[in-house]
C-alpha cells in the first residue's frame, strides 16, 4: 500500500475531510473556524497529524457532530 492510499483510508483523516466538505469550506476557511492555520488542516486531512482532545472538541463544535464521531474514528484507526 502506498502512502497516498493509506492516507485516503485513514478513518480520522476521512472524517475530517468529510466534515469540511459538508460545510463547503476551503481548508483556509475551515482552519479559521477551528482557530488553527491551513497547514494544520492539511496535515489532519492527510493523516500526518492526529487531532488533540481539544481539536476533537473544536471539530465537534464546528461540525455540530457529537464528539464521539471523532473519538470513534481515532480508535478505529488505532485498532486496525
């Protein structure tokens, strides 16, 4: 499996990409909503960075999704 393929199947990254797409936001706009810079969003979406508990909370606030959405995606990745 190539790195790009792995990142596309990373459940945490996929959930974050899906949330941003549902909001119709660019990475820059989404970063502003989360209170981070655009490169942080790019790293979260490509699986190079994991959301901290605080970031998971912000993702839940911004998306309107339950915090469990982001926690479950993290544990799904850890148990794979």
